[in-house]
C-alpha cells in the first residue's frame, strides 16, 4: 500500500482504472450493438418462417408489407452492423485521445512534480546544488524555476549565515579566549591579592610585634628617666636650677612618651583594635581639670584662656574619660601652641545638632555634648583643611611650628567617631580656628566619684606599715619604685624574676605586689597564675586559710602596653594595670584604692586643698615686687631679674611657681615675654 502513497503510482493506478473502465464501456457497447443486430436478424428469420407458414401464396399486398417490414429490419441490422466499425474507430480515437491526455498530464504535470520532489529530496539530503530542470516554458516549469530561485536565495542566505556564523563564532571564540584569559588574569589577581593580603597581614603582624617590642624597649628606660624625674621633683633639697633640669628631663620624657603613645594609638586604630572603655565620671570636675592645665599654659604664653560650660550639662556622664581627655588636651594643646596673641576659648554646651541623635539612639546615649575649642592663632589655610585630619599632616611646619607628630588630629577624629560623634573644624588664616567636637554620652544615674586625690604632697599614710613586693628584672625600674615608696613608709621587698616573686610571696606575705609582666625564668603571667592558684588551694583548706592571705592585690606594671596586653594581665589574675613609664600619681591612687590607705600630706594643718594651688595659675608677688621686676624688664636687665627672682623664691615659698615661670623665660632671654607676663600679672 506504501506504493500508492506516491503521486506517480496513484496517477498510474487512476489512469489504469480509467482505461479499464473506458475499454470495458466500449466493449459492453460493442457487444450490445452486436446483440442488437443479432436480435434483428433473428427476428427477421422468424418473421420469414412465420409468414411462409401462414401465407403459402404470397399475396402481393401482404407480400408488399412483409417486404417493407423485412426491409426495415434488415436496414436496422445493417445500420447496426455498419455502426460497429465506426464504434470501434471512435473507441480507438477516444483511447488514443485518452492516452494522449494522460501523456500530456504525465509530462506536463506529473514529471515536473516528480522532478521537483526529487530536487527537494536531494536538497533535503544535503545537495544544495540540486536544481529543477526543464525545457518547457509553461507555468509548472516556471514554478520549478521559481523554486530554483528560492533555493538559490536560500543558499545565498545560508552561505551568508554560515559566513556570519563563522565570523561570529570566530568572534565568540576570540571573546571566549579573552574571557578565559581574563578569568585566568582575575584568578591570578585574586591569588596576588590573597598573597598581598597574607603579606600585608604578616607585615601587620610584624609591625604589631615590632611596635609592641619597640614600645617595651622604649618604655623600660623611660620608666627610669621619668620615674627619677618625678621622685627628684618631690625632694625639697633640689635647688631651682636642678629643678629646671628635672623639668626639662620630665618634659622631654613626656614628649617621647606622647609620641610613642600616639604611634601605638594610630596602629591600634588602623588594625581596628582601639576600644572605647566607658566609665562614669563627674563632668564638671573632668572639665575643670583640663581647664587648670591650659589656664597655666595660656598664662605662660600670655594669652587669655576663656572657658564657659553651660549650666544644663549633666553632672555625671558615662563615656571614655581617658580618650575624651586625650582628644580635648590635643585640641586645646594645638590651640595654645598655635596662638601667640589673643585668646583660647573652651566651651561645653548641649549640642544643637539633630543628626547626632540618630547615632545616640543607636548607641543608647541620651545626651550629645558639644566641645568647642576656639583660638585666635595662625589659622589653617583652606587647602590644608582637607588634609588636616590625615595622619602626619603638619601644615604649619613650613611656618614657625615644628613640634608635634602630626598624629594628634587624626587620632582625635577617629576617637570621637568611635564615641559616636564628629569632629569638625572651621579656620581662617591669621584669624584663628574653631574645632567642634559633638560627642554622644549616656547620663550616669549616680553622681560620679569625688575628685581624685592630689598626691603631690603625700608623705605617708595613717595605717600600719604595709609591705610591697616589687618584682622586676630591671634594677633601674626596681630602684625607681623603691625610691618612690620607701620615703612614703612602705616596706619594700624586691624580686628579680617571676619565680623569686612567687617564693617571696609565699614566705613574706606582702600586702601588695607590683609585678613586671616580662621577666626571665618565669614571667609575670606565670607568677600571677601560680599565686592565684595557691591562694585558691589555701582557701579550700580551712586550717591554713588563716595563715595565708586570701587574696593579695597585684598591680601589673609593664612596658608591654599594646593591643590586648592590659586584658591579658587581668585574665592572668592581676587586680590593676599600670603601663610603664609609671605615673607616680596613678600608682599612688591605685595603692590607696587596693590597700584602703588614708594619706598623710606635707601640709595637713591648713586643711585646705593645697593641690588646687599647684594646678592653678602661679601666685604673683605683691605689687611692690612686681613693680621692681617690671622696671628691670623695661631696661632689659635679665641678670637682675634672675637674682631678684631667686631672692623671692627663697624668702616666699608660695612664689616658687611664679619664680620658675619667670626664670624659664629669663634663661631663654625672652625679654618681651617677660614684660608681657609681668604686665599680665599687674593687670594691664
Ligand atoms: P601636631 O602634633 O603636629 O600638632 P596634630 O594632628 O594635632 O599634630 O595637628 C596637625 C597639624 O594641624 C598641626 O601641625 C598644625 O599644622 C595644624 N593645626 C592643628 N590645630 C591647629 C590650630 N588650632 N591652629 C592652627 N593649626 C593647627
């Protein structure tokens, strides 16, 4: 049956059937004619026989009808007989015609269709050159040629498409190659970046280690320098000249320490290890303390120092007191440093800024305080204002001031930001600068602790003698502490390593231990841990509990004061931490707290707060002496000024600070400044 699905065979089948029906029809027709002729013949014969039987004598009349009848039949039969060749002829003609038509149909329609179908099949099987061919010029041929044209167009498009495809695939390949190259490069870059990161981390680690070591190495000798400077400054037998020298040693040491601390602070900030440690503190006392420092410095420079603190400021706040002091001291220090005439103003008000409130909400703070530091100094040029908060920027270095590291503002800004605030500056060359720090704080519930004890004139304490164990491998550092504490009636025992410290602790039971944390044989950490574990064992055995102190306070005194060092000391079991170089006041304060001491002061009978005098402006001589000094200054007699000052100092102890101030200027032959200072005291 598959055969007849083809048009060709269907055509042949139809043609065959048509021919069969056609021939069959003709044959039927011929047979019909033949039969008809035979019937006529039979009828004539029958009629002949009947007429012969019925009429032996032919009657002319009847014979005439009969003849006519017979003649008619014969004529019909003849006609039929004669029609047969014509029938055959017409059949042949019709057949021929039919063949002819079929031939034409086959040639004109079927063959071209077949050819076209062949061409389609060839094209389909991939021969794009196969084409319809014909010598005819009829519609089907034209259709075939149009089909050829379509094939040509398709071919052309295909070629074009192939070319484009080739081109684009070349492009794609190229792009692919580029992509692969880029991926490889990126991977390489990533690996490089990772490598660089590793190197940077290693470098950072190396930097941190270096800084920690450097800090340790510098703090150790600084501890001895500053420690002795502080001890000697307390001595009464030191003359003014020596005191000046000690002042210079202390100032230089402090400067070195400040540089060291600034570098460490910046590194801590850079590695994100700087932490804000909030405590509750008394705001007014805090501000007054700062004012005291700068009032004195301003007076020495003969510039006015104005301060104004709003009455609606909270009494006690919670914030990082140490870091806030560091920032304000830096800003005020700069203001005084860069101002030669006019004033420095320090203000604290409730900040009018609204946007800080958002930060405050997040940090849980409830008040934003604005600290304003204004000066009439040299100012900062607009182009320098952009870089002023970047590390190591000293825009005035080209001018007259070279002191400083250029780190203060960078650190201050970072610290203020860490406190959830902002630090901004407005400045005008030769008119001065205004630094504004907005800082968020939470208000402390209870008023902060009372003002700190002034330790400068401490001579001892009221309770029985206390034993202090000093553990330090550096003999100079031990001697600093020994010289400091022995005059204050402490009994000092020394150990030069951690192991010795533990042994002495177990045998001597000191009241407090000042422990250096970096020592040979056993370091401070090991020693503290051993002591703490021993104490806890003793606490568990009731028999020995009474013999052994339950908890001996230990203060870590270490030159290792970089990231985490403080925490490590607390983790080991220390009760407090003092970085080297030891600040005497800080040490005495901590001793007082941990041993519950009540200090005895040099001048206790007055009962007044002597210390206030030591930080406020020096008391000037009386009008008469002041007049003499002004006269000497007007004629520029430095030698006489120094002699006069020395006499004043010897005769009136309370004039010592004033004398020191004047002496310092006299030594530097700063006659103009001496005149200004004296006029300032006179009230002009
Ligand atoms: P430095 O230790 O040098 O003072 P800072 O970071 O505190 O470092 O200050 C950077 C620079 O900014 C200073 O060297 C100075 O040039 C400029 N500067 C800071 N404060 C003032 C000011 N109040 N008046 C003029 N210039 C200032």
